[in-house]
């Protein structure tokens, strides 16, 4: 029960963005920031997957996974800058990779990013395919009459197309609810920290 790849990738995206912003604000040297970004890109490309061994069973703040990501990115960024893993650290996991972040804001941010990506790239497109299929079947079966059923009893006749069109309408309605939820899920916790003014 390891941490899902989608969440690891969302955390890498979050770390990548934080490194870029920290460079832009002059809080992180450009060379170190670029190395962190390149290391995050490698994680996003599927490299280093074996370096994320942690179980999903951990604190709610995701501190263990956050530090795991910080260590992986710092080690790889150090190597990219000419350092030797375990001997010469050129990028620090906390001071550089985790700069301007807290587990209490970066992990919920990664969860939101993963959720929005899953909705946009997987669930919504598949629901649209299902909706089209149901709509096509409703049209194809519009003339087939069947007995309606309610409370485990026969009811008024209707067409199979009418019944299927009800499923399609329900799906369209719920698809709109899902799409409408995305702006709320896209609100990120980054910058909130655990307590205090940040």
C-alpha cells in the first residue's frame, strides 16, 4: 500500500513550482533551483520511483512523504550539480527543496493537485464517453417498449430509450457538479503553514 504515483507526481509538481517561485523571488540561487526543477522533472518522467517506498499509513500531514520527496530531489539535484550522493550535498532537503513550505501546506496542496489532474484527465473524459454511449443507446432504443418497474412491481410502459435517457440525464447533471467542483478543489493550501502567520 505505497503512496499512489499520482500523488508522488503531484508533490513533485508542487516542489518544482516552489523552486521556481523561490528562484524568482531571489530566495534560492538559480543554479540550485534549476537542479531541483530538473530533478523534479525526472521524478515526473518516472525516474526514481524506487526511491518512494513509504506506505500510505502515516501522519495526516504527510510529513514522511514530504521529507522523502525533499531527500530524493536534494540528492538528485546535488548530483546534477556535481555532488556525490552520501558524500557531498550541494542542495539541502529542508533549506533548499522545502524552502517556503511546510508539510501541513505542501501535502494538502499535492492532494488537491492530484485530484484536479485525476478529474480532468481521467474521470471527466471517461464520463463524457459513457454519457455519449448512453445517449446513443437511448436514441437507438427509442421505439422498444418495455414495462416500467417501481417498488418491485410492474408499472406504466415506457420505451427502453426513455429509461436509458434518464440515466444519461442523471450522468450529465452529475458531470456538471463534478466540473463545477474543480475551482474549489484547485484552491491550494500552499502558504497556509500549520499555525501562525506563515
